[in-house]
């Protein structure tokens, strides 16, 4: 059974969803997180790394283990979560993938090479999800272009890296345009917020 690490940044979440007000952005970010946690906890033990108390409460409700975010960005957060995982395989899943279902996570696990890594890149070349045969294969390489950096890192370590184009894991939400593009297939928590915030989203 795979383990999961989900990093979630509380403060300043989803600034690119402006012109939505800050409270709407926070609510939407936590709803997307709840949908990601639902998929992960249904598939394996899950560690949520965050310094956001409300997000931590969501994690507990979903059955995830809370890990305090040490600060220092996404790479440091993921490393903290991986430090709680005794062995592989382990999947690192971003919190802004509201369409993800357990079958998508199994598909990523199925793409994982023996003693290697598999990843799902975003449209900007960053990394939305990462599967590791063992936690020690991780390096904090996140940011624009990180998908290529993870591939190069694997080559340097002499292990195989596989790129997996799994639609629901490719579909991250950074902007209102992204949200409108995936709206028809988001999870129940995100859908509920979209219904409550319909007027603001249409403005």
C-alpha cells in the first residue's frame, strides 16, 4: 500500500485566484485540499504538511496525520512529510488538484518504475504529483521547470524516471481560468464552494 504526503500552504494561498476576495480564495483552497485528502486517505496512509490550523482540522477529519510545516517552501514541507514515512512507495500530491480520484493515484503508482520515480507535470513545467519508490530519492527541486529537474536528478542517481500524463493530476488550479476549465469534474468539497460562491465567480 502506498503512503501519501500532501503539502498545503495556508498563508497567502492561491493569490492568483484574484479578483476573488481573500476569504473566498482561502475557502476554495481548503475545499480543493479536502478533495485531495479524500482521494489520498481512501488509497493509503496520508500525511498532511501544513501550518494552517483549519487545514490541519480538515486533515484530521479525513483521517490524515498532521505534520507541522517547518517553513522554507514546498520542498522543505515535503521533506518533513517524507520524514514520517518509513519506506516506499510514497506519492507526493499537491493540494490544488480538485479533480483527483483514487484511480488516478493508482495509475500514478502503476507508472512507478522499480526503484525509480514517476511524475506528473503541470503546463508550466512544474510538478503536480510525484511517486517515489523510496523517500530517499526525493530532492527539493520544486518550481517552474521542476519536472525536468526531477528527471535529471533521477538520471544522476542512476534510476529511471517516468512522466505520466494523468488528466486529473495534470489539472491543477492556479487561476480562475483553470477553475472554469475543470469545474465540471471537481470533487464534492470544491463543487460545494463553487455553488456558494457562484455570484462572485461570475463577476
